[in-house]
C-alpha cells in the first residue's frame, strides 16, 4: 500500500531476517499517496477516491542481482533501481511508462529483455535492458494476441527499432 521496497540482512547461522533498509519504489517526484486494499472480500466498499493511491504490483531482480524493477499500476509505470550487491542498498534510477495497469512483468534469464503486460491492455511490451546501466530502453516491440473467427489466433507485433521490420504476424492454432 505504500510502495516501499524493504531490504533485509540474513543471519546465516540462525536464519533470522533483520530489516536493513527501506526505499520508495516510486519516482522521487511521484504524487501518489499510500493506498488501501482493493478488491478482496475483506476490503469492502470505500467512499474514498482511489485514483491517486499507490498500487504497486510486482518486483523482479535482474539475474545478475545488480538491478531491481518495480511496477506501479495507478500511473502505469515500471521503475528501475540499482542494487549495491555488497551492501544491499537500493537506489532509484528511472521511471518508464508501460502498458495500462501493469500487473505482471518478467525479465528473461539473460537479463537482456523485460516483458510487461497490463490488466487494461491487449498488448504485451518488450523492452531491451542496457547491461551496464540496467535501464530499460524504449519499448522495442508491442505484441497483440487476438482470436480470429475461425477459432485460431493471430499474433501481431510491431517493432520500433530502426532497421527492423515494422510489422509482422504469425498464425497459430487454438490456445
């Protein structure tokens, strides 16, 4: 509800975790406010305006452990952080617009690509990640999957990278 990223120290002998630090998972200039639980049966109806609430969704650490990424659904952003591997300190790097209400994203095992999907989008965005800085480049492709009347589906992608095909499609059987 606050969008905070907590780091913990692990006592290797006892297995005890101790909080080592906390940093906002949002951009420093973000105007969102701490949120309230949404959707579940225990949350019940609310009379407050939720349009400016923090609605953090997902965290992923890069395979090399040097970068952390967080999604925020209210502003539809992905936030990038550097991780000091010797101290565990997390530092904000940048914010990137992504698919509306990003619920999930993943980083490929090589750490070179990030793929994001949104709850309010029929598209999936693919980002290249700079190995040195950990920053996602501009979205390189957007993928749309939609059913056809025949019961088959088609996948359509658009590349935004210079020198690449600007559009393509692939037919596939029922999913």
